[in-house]
C-alpha cells in the first residue's frame, strides 16, 4: 500500500552524493525506496484525484523534518488541488524549488509485473477507466521523497532553503497553474531556481540526459466549431455542409506548417478529435474539432494560431456562409503548456554536478522534444531559471536488444511502459540530490 515507505532516513556521506560508495547506498536505502515505488505503482490516482499519493508525500516530508502544507492549488472551477509543499530552511542562501509530479493516466496496464495496477475508477466525465502510472510519475514521486530525505539528513553539505513540491495534475496541464494561482510564491517564498526530472525509456537506467535551451515544445489546446446549415443528406444543395467544410479546413491546416512556418522552427498541428452529426442521412448544423499544436518558439506559436484563425475565417467566406455562422476558434489556455526552456547558465551548473556525481559517460545529450510539460509554469515566463533533465529508466539489456532489432521499448502513455526500478531510483535520488547540493551553495 501507499503507507509502505522508506524504512529509515537516508544517511549518505558527502562522497556518496557525488558518485562514490554507491554500493553501500544501494544496500542500505534501495529496498525501502523500491517498496515505496511499487506501492505507488500498484495504487495510481488520476489527475485531480491524487488524495492518497499526496498524503503519502506529505507524511514522508513531515517525518524528514519539513514544514508541510497540503492542498496547495486551486483550479479555475474553484476546487482545491492536492499539491504538497515542504519547506526546509538551512541558514542563509538561495531558495531551490525541487518538483515532482504525482498523477497517473487512464490506461489499463499490460506490463504483467507483480506490482501492476489493477485499479479501475471513474474519470471526471463519469466514464469507467483503468488507471496506470504510464508516464513514470511514481518514479518521480519516489525520487522526490528520497531526495528530500537525503538532503534533510545531510544539512551540513548545503545551505539555503529547500522548497519540495509534490505537484498534482501534470497530465491535464493544470496542476502547476493551480499552485501558482493559489499564491504559491506569495505564501512560501519565490525560488531562485527550479529543478525537476522525467524518466525516459529511451535512455538506460543508470544514465541521465539533458540539453540547454529549448528542450520541450509548448502545447496549445484549441477547440474549433465549424458551422453550416443542416438538412437532408439527399439534398445537400439546400444547405451548407459543415462536414465538408471541416474536411477542407483540416487539410488546409497542414499548410501552416509546410508553407507559413519557418522550416527551421519545428512545429506541429494535429486534429485529434472530430465530432459532427447524429445520423448518416442528416447534414448537421456544426462540426466540432479538437486540436493540439506544438511549437519551439513564441514566434512559431503565433504563426500557428494566426494561421488557424485566418483559415477558419476563410472557410466561411469560401462557403458564402451567412453572417453569424463564422467558425468559432477557442484557445484553451488552462489546458496549454509553455515552452520548456532550460536556462543555459543553470544548465551548465547542473551538467557539472551530474558529471561529478555519475561520471561523464553517464550524462548523455538529449534531443529537443515536441512533447510538452508544465514544469515551466513555475518559471513565471522566464523570470525564474528552470532546468529539467531526463532520468534513464529502461532496463539496459532490454534497451540494447530493442536497438539491435531496430525497435523501441514501450514508452510514455503506453500500457507496457515499464521502468527498471532499482537502478532508476538509485540514479534518480543520487543525481537530484547531487544537483540540489551543488545549487544550494
């Protein structure tokens, strides 16, 4: 169960934090961390429902000596979030926010591991869904707790203020925003730096990977309603068919990337959902589309949004739609995420700490990704430097075999995503602790 946690406080020598005495560290601390991880994995909770996970994080931080506040975060509908904030002051010095996300995904697990999730629940829409940690947030939560305990037990190695943040609802891209909206920094102090990590099946457990500058694309969620004039399917000439207009609009969207966007500034426009009509012989009055866009610059994002609005307006003109039936384009800012930009100066310091802790051969380059994250929200649009790195989680032998066969291991958001617990957790706690100590000087 989630109550099963680390058996004892992490007591790690300064040498162990920077890559030495690893065997002793594993022997003493890994069993408890693995037990915690397996408990989290077997009992995942969806975004907005992280009650037990957040309670476990809160309890572990309190035991380690942190001043803890629960239920930090408020969503746009006024409901409270399950954010956890632990503060540990250790003399004068910088303030470092260390973030880990806690939520799981609506996926039925198919890994077959003994600690697999069998949880079924109802989502916010009332649908029965499976629940799985298919993005590794159980790894992140365990590493966060392990790091928090290590730093609390070794206060002689650093000085300043630690802000440990257990973040809810990363998968719905509204957890970090909820915590900021609940006056996170006004209540607990504004950090000088933000640090976080994410596991990856593309890198072997025991390694980390990172890049400086643009690291992960911004994401923008957009709803588009294409309107028309409904009627009988046998008499389309008497109306304006929004299904045909929607199809035309979808095809035109791809020219934004190929003809309007700078080819050296990667971007993506995807229509993930189309809904219109109720019966095969009825032309509907409207078709609803759900889009996601990805950009690696603010300029690229603007080109895409301007292009979507322009093409939507053009559809109405080309179809000679009466006034009032123009398409409606709605940008859902609450469901959008900013560009993840790794501050170059901070990245340089983090890289040096990782190399010192793990060895240069264990710190790999990371290509830019078109996936998105909301950790950048804590950076307040570039006002606070943020650094986010990858934690290898793939079983090394399985990863090597997959590469030799020209294949990939099951990755994020799949039913067979399977981190290798012991080496992943060991490297996660070791690296994040070393980075935190290096920054808190």
